[in-house]
C-alpha cells in the first residue's frame, strides 16, 4: 500500500474520529488543536493503519510477513 493511500485512509479515519468528538461536545465553538498535536495524531493514525494492515491483511510477498514486524 502506498504512502498516499495510507495518508488518505488516516485522513478519512480522523474525520470520523473528530465527528464523534464534536457530536459528544456540542457546546464547542471551534475545533482548535495545536499544530504539533495535529501532526502527532496524524503520524500515530498512519502508523496504526500500517501495523493493522501488516498484522491482518495477507501479503502476496511471503518475505513481508517475516520482517520482524517492520511495517514502515
């Protein structure tokens, strides 16, 4: 899976995440989050997606699964 596909999946997943946060906090007037936290959250989401795919999606490359979990 390409980096751009992983990034697109993370963006879609984070949109859903924020929809839930907003739904549970209707009194919020803005959606501010610091740039640093935004970057960290995006990186964490992308890494989680890569790990999930590595652990759960069968690979056509048998060497990919035996790489000791290096899914970057």
